[in-house]
C-alpha cells in the first residue's frame, strides 16, 4: 500500500538512515523528514532515490501539525529523542525537545484524519540500572528504581504520553521500541565516546553486563515497524551480553578501576569540562549494567538481529581503529584462562 511517511530526527545518523531506506521502498510514495537541522550536515547521502523531502521544523512548536496536514501523512516514525544535552543547549533544552516535542507531535497525530500508524523510538534506559534490578527485563516488568534524571526520565515521560495517545486513538497502530545502546560505525553517543577514551575508568568491584544493538539491525526494525502493523511495546537488542571487563579487553585500552565515590567524582568533573557525558544514569549503567529479553520482538516479527551484542561492539571497534594487539577471540580465551588459573578452587 502506498504510504506517506513522516520521520522526525533526520539530522542525526539513525534518522537519516531510516528516512533513506523508507524513501527507496517502492511501497512508499514519499518521505517527509523533519528536524531543526538538515540531514546532510556531515556529508552523508540522505536520499539517493530523490523521493524524500526535508522540512525544517522544531517539534516544540505547533508547526508540525501544519506539515502533517499538508502532506496527508499516514505513518509517523518518531526518532527525535536525544540521549545527551548538547554543549550549547543544556539539560533544560534537551528535556523540552524530548518531552514537549513528543507532546506536540502526538497532539498533531491525534487531530489527524490520515495517520494510521505511529512508531516511537524509546530506550531500555526506562528500566534504570541498580543493584535491585532483575537479571533480565521483559517488557511488562516495572523498574526497581524508576529513572529520576536524564534520558531515562525523559523516555519514561514520553512513553506515558504515547500510551495515553494509544488509548485515545485505538484506531491507530502504535509501536513503542525500547532500544539497547546502539553500536556501529556511524553511531555517536555518550557510551561510544566513553569506549574511545585513551584510558577507561571502571568501578572497582563491579563488572556490569551490557547489551548493544547494531545500527543496521535498528534501522531494519524501524523499517519493518513503519511498513507493517505491530502494536505494542518491544525490547530491541542483540543476542547475548558483554561484561564491562570483556568490553575493556576488546578496546585494547588501559583501564583504571576506581572506588565508586571516586568514579562518580571523575564523571562529574569530566562532564563539567565537556570531555565525556558522564550523566548520573550512565554512571549507574557502568556500575550495575542492564539486560533485556527480546523474545517478544522475535516472535512478533519472525526475525532476529543479524548482529549479536558482541558482534555489534566489535564492528564499532573496527570502525574506530580499535582494538590493538591480539585478535578478539584470542584475548577472550586468554582472559578466561587467567581467571581459571586464579580461581583458588581450580
């Protein structure tokens, strides 16, 4: 069926990729990409098909309703949530963009007579990271400690508005996707910047489990959700987990274990200096980790990500020229041998 798709957040890498993939689909009549900046800012090819149009819109304004009405949008893919404040704008502007922007977009969708499908990118950060969390989160589990700051708090509020919208417009298919931290050659995030530091600080006594999703798999999930009806909330992550110690070994970078108070002081200093975005929620993630179950997504789509968590991280490292030294499989095997020899029981 011919569709007209609105994609938000096209100035960033994933948004531009999703808009391009949808524009090249023969079942899509046109794509309207909206953001405050154009999607070709970093020299990437945005739309080889020539069927996508960029419209400069700030989602915090009511202008988005005029754009949707003029284009008879039937599918909305909302990718505009940002995970860290920009250096020039700050946390207040980030929250307004994420929460107020989503509210304006959903209000426009609610008034629309043509919209029939809405896809919203969220994050597994809504589950939080704490010592009290379950080993694996399914979509119906409540977080042990609700996020009280940053991206996780914004996403939690956004999800509340999305659920309210779905109740008010049951005729519209609403898909809510909770993505694990993305990895890949084109991904720039607080976590990717952390792993490319010359020295990696870790929390003494903690070895958190981390989960990643490759950008190619993220784009494919978003494409499928935009083209098919899959209502509900879904976790999205590559199979398996990596321990922080495994991630550090893979980077080939030296690490410095720090007591938790010192780690947090370092994070606050780095954030104030604008070096790395050590937000409180990222500090919690690097202490306690987080893992989610993706069985619901696999059953719904009949599809699994091409990249495991480990493969996604390795592809990111290769793109950044890391790691140094031995092949990754050899590094892991030697590390397991060292741990085994150090075990007093064995």
